[in-house]
């Protein structure tokens, strides 16, 4: 389960970075902001999973 969540977090981070870069290149500010938000969501999910790992051991 934790592995699935970590993979999902990484996927969100990568997808968000791609949107941010695309938005910046095309000067599409809403797309750039959406990308940053997705990255933040992935970062938060990854931090949650790391915290769970610390308390598991």
C-alpha cells in the first residue's frame, strides 16, 4: 500500500512539473499555477508517507 502511495506521489510531482514547464514556455499562467499545485500535492503525499514509514519502524 505504501509503495502505491509513494508511486502516486512521484507521478503527481512529475506531472505537475511538466505542466509548470509547459505553462511557463507557453506563457499560460493558469497552467503553470496548476502544475505548481500538483507538485505541492505530490510533495505533501510523499511527506505523509515518509512520516508513516518513520513511525512504522
